[in-house]
C-alpha cells in the first residue's frame, strides 16, 4: 500500500496543478489585450477564419503605422507575423467566436504543463519531476502569458511537446516518435521564426541516432528520414505562405519590416551581462544558474548536448537583439527554454551528495524560495 501511494502521489500533484491552472484561467478569463501586437495577430486570424484576403488596400495613410504592419506593395498592407498562431486563433474564432480567439493561449498553457510533466518524468525521478512541474506552474510569467494573446505560450507548448517526442525518439528511434517530434518542432517555426533554431537539437539527435545504430549494426534510416521530413513539411508550408504573401519563400514579414537589422554582435557583447542578470534575478531566480550547471554536468553526453543546443542558440540570438532589458517584456522571448532550464536544475539537485531526506528538503526549500522571490517582485512592482 505504501509503494502504491508513493507512486500515486506525483500523479495526484500533477492533476492538482493542472486543475488549479484550469481554475485560475477560467475564473480569470478576460478576452482583451493591452498592447498593439495582438492587433496584427487578430487581423490575420479573423481574415483566415472568414476566408478573406490577408492583404488589404489602405486608403488611410495613418491607419497602419505601427511596427507590426508591412507593405507588400505600395498601398498594400498586411501583418508581419507568421501564420501559425493566427491559424490557431482562426480555429478558435470558428468554434467560439471572438471569445474563442482568446482561448488559444490558456489551452496551450494546459497542454504545455502536460508536456512538461511527461518530459520531466523522462529526465528525473518522480519527486524531482513533480517539483519541477510545480516550479514551472507557479511562475508568474507562465500564468500571465497563459492568459494573453501573444505567441509565447503556444511556442512553449509546441517546443515542449516536440522535445518530449524527440527524447523518446533518441531513446528508441521509431517512425512514430520521429513524425511527432519533427512535425511539432517544425510547426513551432510557423509560430515564432526563432523556434527554427530547434532544428539544431533535432539534427544532433538524428546524428546520435545514426551513430548509435551504426555501432549496433541497425542504422535507423527510416526513422531518421521520418524525423527530418516531418520537420521539413511545416517549414515548406511556411515558405509557401511567404511566397504567396511576400513574393519569395525566403522573405518573411519580418524581413520587410527591417527587424533583421536590429540584431548585432555588438549588442551581444554590450548587453550579455544584463541578459544573464535578468534571467537569474527576474525570470528564473536560483534555477537559471543551477540549470546551466545541470546542462553541462548531468546526463549522457548526447543529452547534455541536446539541452545546450535547446538553450544556447536562443541566448545568442536574443542576446544580440537591440531591445535588451531585465523585465518580462523582453525575457518572455525565452519562455520556450523554461523546461530545459528547470529540468536541468532538478537533474543537478537530485544528485546532491547527501541523503534522500536532505535532497528532498533542499529541493522543497528552493521551490519555496522561488515562489517567495516572485511574490516579493510582484509586491515591489505594485
């Protein structure tokens, strides 16, 4: 009975976390937004849902003046954003009208928690996996962007599910795991273009799988092909969207906005310290440095390489962005890397050279301090 209870407790905690998340999202549901970016997402979503052209002719030169609008030709205006998130919003609109548009992020947040739980269970023992899930769920940013009309929660959801299936593929290369991992990670690219960087851990996993298969005398060519082809399909669809909207498969709305010119190595060298401070102090207090150490020290070499390839490219890209600051409005760009930071931190913590009771106390105390740090930040910001 004791062992059965011990096995059941993590699942009970998981169900409780998921239930509390659903309760807070339902009770706090507010179909509104407070900045201009969602205007352009909603523009695309409703026009997709109503099967209208995604580019309009503007007779008012002052109507589309903000950063999220681009001209495909003189007087022809559209949103600069990729189609993945608006397509999900369009489905919500078709199912539930205007309110359905705002349901996408809350639903994606719940699915992200499920994916994180499954991924943490692959990496960690049940107690550490449970505390890692709690750490993610109590983050104020997780709750906020789980209720807000931006891409970050959808990006986190797709990234986490894709990585869960990628780790399953790495453990046992098979067509099913490959199709799921590739398709979901490829779909993430249609939501946030920088999620295309996830092709790096995907490619590394493919190479590891081929090398292991070579050593075992059974090279998984088919499973590897499924992994790569499934990733390529949504990326090719994105290229077709770009061709239809912007005239070239390699030109996106971001390219027309000139935003690619706002990334610079000079910004990286100038602001990298501020980025690290923001991630450690405002975003993942205590757990970010522990996560970095865990990525480098814990696990098989292939696991460590994939975790680093999940995080480091994102750090370098957004560390090179002109708009670096220490608050959530900038640090939200790293939401897709939350699971690897938190999971790696607990992988390190559960290997503390001490007794089981001491390790448990250390992990529980750190989760409590993590929550306390957020509460303090919220109080100070009021």
